[in-house]
C-alpha cells in the first residue's frame, strides 16, 4: 500500500499543470454614428455669415469747420497775423480755401481738435482765406498768393507757411492739400510740426 501511495503521489507531482481554457468575451459592436447633414453653405465651403464690420465715420474722424468767410478783409487778417508772428516768433499758416470744398473744411477742422490747437497756439498764427472757385476762374483774394510769390492756385485748399520774416517756406508743397480730407492725422501733424521747429524748417523752392 505504501508503494502504491508513493507512486500515486509521484504521478500527481510530475503531471503537467492544466491551464483552464481562456475565456472569450463577447465582442461589443458600437453603433455607427452618422455625421449630421451639412448645410448648403458648408457644402459650398462657406462659413456662417459674419457680423458686419463697424466702419469708422470719416466725418467724425475728420471734423469739418466752415472757417472761410467770403466777406472778411483777407489782406487785413493776413497782415495782422504776420505782425503777431513777428512779435512772438511764430509762423503763419495761410489756408486758401472755401466752405464749399470738403478738403478745405477738413483742413480747418483738424486745427480745432485739442492736439492741433496746442501745436497752433505754440507755433503758429493761422488765417483762413476764402478764394471762391479758382478752378473756374472765379477766384478771389488770389493776390495774397502773389504777394508771397507762391504758385498759382489750381485746387483748394492751397496752404502757405510763412516765416516770421514774411518768407514763403513751402512753395513746393503748398498745392498738396487738395486731398486734406483723406490724409491721416499723423501725416498732417508731422508736416506742420517740422515747419514749426526752427531747427528743421528750410525754404522750399
């Protein structure tokens, strides 16, 4: 009996271990998701409509001032401005324009804004002279331009910068202001700042 028991124990010890069969889990099939139908605008590579962009009101950015008085004595106004300029060491801006001209009104409007007022009060005397319609040979006060040996007025505004000694400093660019309404604030400001600074201005031929 002992021998039989011994043999049985030896057989159990040497028998290969039986691994239980792997358990196969049921496979889950996810439901197929159908993408939502695209709208016609997306199919055509178009995005959703954007909100309209706010556009700046050019009239608000370029304030307009009716500064050109056809009944004023322009010669007297210019002479008084020259007298003050010589006394105070300032320059004189003579803006030859008209109240019918959008660019003339815009030019005058800039000098009524706080930033330009400070520049004007420190560096300049300014006179607005009505010239009528020189484009149609119905101009007025054009003798003021001849007085300072400026070029003929073909468009408005025509802007002269006069030194305290009465010399026209910007003869070459006096005609360049016919687009004053579309010029930037910085462009206009820097132009006059340069002439208002005695160390930088030079007479233009």
